[in-house]
C-alpha cells in the first residue's frame, strides 16, 4: 500500500516549467531573428509621405511632401520623384536614404541594429554592402552569450509582445536603440524606440527620438511608419515629424540607369512614375 501511494504521488507531480530566457538572451534572440532575414531583397520601391507640424502645432505644408522611390538595397542608391498629385511628378532626383544622416530615413528594409555613422556622410558616399556570401560548412559549434552594445534594463510582457528597455554600454551616439517591442513567441520585431538626428542646413544638429513601427512583407521585416520628436530645446517648425512608408514592393530587377544620376538627362522620356 505504501509503495502504491508513493508511485501515485510521484505521478501527480507536475513537471517544472521551462525557464524563460534571460534578458540578454531575449535581446540576442530578437536581433538574431531580425538578422535571419538579411540581406533584404535586392530592390525595393515605396512611397514615402513626410508630414510635420509648425511650431504653433499646425500642419506644415511647405515642409511636408510625398516621394515615390526606387532603391537598390546593395548600396541604398535610389531614384526619387516627388509626387504632387496622381498625374504630376517632380524631376528625377538621386537619393541615398539613411538613418542618422542629413536626408530622409530609410529605406523600409534598413538594418535598424546597424550602428549610426561616426560622422554624417555626403550623398556620394557608398556604404559597405551587407554580406551575401554562402555560409561556410559547419563542422562544430559552441554557443556563447556576450552583449557588448546594450544592457537590458527591464523586460515586460504586454499582451502578445515582449517589451525591452535597453541602454547602450558604449558609444551611445552610435548604439541608438532604447526600447524594443517584439512578438513574444516568434521574436519578430514590432516596434523600436531609437535616437536619430535633425541636421539644420548650415546650422546646429539636434537629437531626435524616433518610434519606428514594423510589419512583415513577403517574409521580410519592413518599416511602415516613423514618428519623431526633436529635442535639445529645438523650437522651430518640425518639432514633431512623421514618415509613412506604403506601396512597398520588391521587384526582381530595375534598370541600372536609375542609380546613376549622370544618366538622368538622357532618360526623361522613359522615367518611371
């Protein structure tokens, strides 16, 4: 009888719950999930709508605009045309969208875990392409955990998301992430809070707090919206600015001349709309 009771008690004991990943492990899993989609498709086209408010809180129509953009993700070279209305486009413009640079942020497939540049670059600067080589054969592996850029201050579960508050361990100007929201099951990125900069023409530079929202498109995480609040005591127009990315597509190819501004004059008749 005693033996039977002991066996029954042993069978009734619930298994110990699996331990949750440590905060540092969560950050590593989210970053690894995002990087598992890299590099992005070779080409991306999208519509960018920029809108901002005046210092009085009214819509600033002068500095709000819409562009359609054709971008080569290898080097972020892009052809842009301002959209005035459905049947009216601006001239061909060479662009190189990037975060923390004196130009519009983007493209929607940008690597948000990439450190900010040490210094702003001219538009002629060609960034180093993301690696595309096939991985080497795996003979053996050792798993290690080491976080050199960020310290995780807190982790909260909010519905179906996990919310990480992080602080840079070093180079706060370059390691610009401050908060991360991700799917608590898949670790897909949903939203981040990050620092950026406002470059005033022939003037000072101001810090900007960006909130960046993501969605999945054809298996690739893409930026769908950015809200920015300018700090450092800035009181001019554009204290609050918003970017919306829409009509995002991944064409298999685009004409090479799109990414060479020296050829734009010869292609006025076959320019894309």
